[in-house]
C-alpha cells in the first residue's frame, strides 16, 4: 500500500522527502503535508493533471471490486513494469503497469472469457488462459473479466 499526503495531488513540495528524518526537522521541511494557499483554490487544485490522475485511479478502483479487495496472484516484476491478477471471487482483474516506456505484457494461467480494459475500453477474449496487452508509458492496463469497459476520462497518463 502507499500513502497520499494532503497536497501531493498538486506536487506541492516535489522533491522533498516524505518524513521527518532528524530531530531538528520540522513538518514544513518535508513533503508530508501542505495547508497553504495552493489548496485554498479548489478549482486550481482539481484542474491539476496529477489530481485528475489520482481521481481516475480512484474511479477505476471503485468500479472494480477485485481492485478493492481481491487476492493478489501471479505477481511479476521487471525493470519497467509489473503485472498481477486480483481475484475477489465475483470480480477478477488482470493488471499491468508501465514506467517510462510502453510494455508488452503477457499473463498466463488466467480465467477464460471476455475482458475489458478499464483504461482504454479495449475488449479481448481469452480462450487459452493467456492474455497479452500493451500498456502505454506511465499508465496501467486493468483488464476485467466481464468488466464495465472504460472508466473515467483520459488524462495525461491514463489513456
């Protein structure tokens, strides 16, 4: 799990460490919290691309029960990406993540059926227990068995 501290959605103190390291450090010297003027302007905060990115990730998670509470299976990591399966019984998702470059991802040993990507809306039918898909740089693929299709609007990274 990761934590999102207040203000991070607008990169308010990008580059600063998240936590107090030594005795003389004060909270304002970290990237942990920000309560200044940038957060007072709700419209500006909500227009920030990082805010929109986090909002869409939350929309996708809310729409797919497997991403909320599913057991994590088939975890595979490599230099520029990661893939895994989340199985919540009645909800089943195959997820791929990419960092700085597009990633071609193949996940084997998955359930057969029709999958829809929550990011692009792409539909794929799996009949041999293996799903192959491409994830754009700094994006994800969230292929959901009998899923809803595209969730939310494209942003700077999720598209």
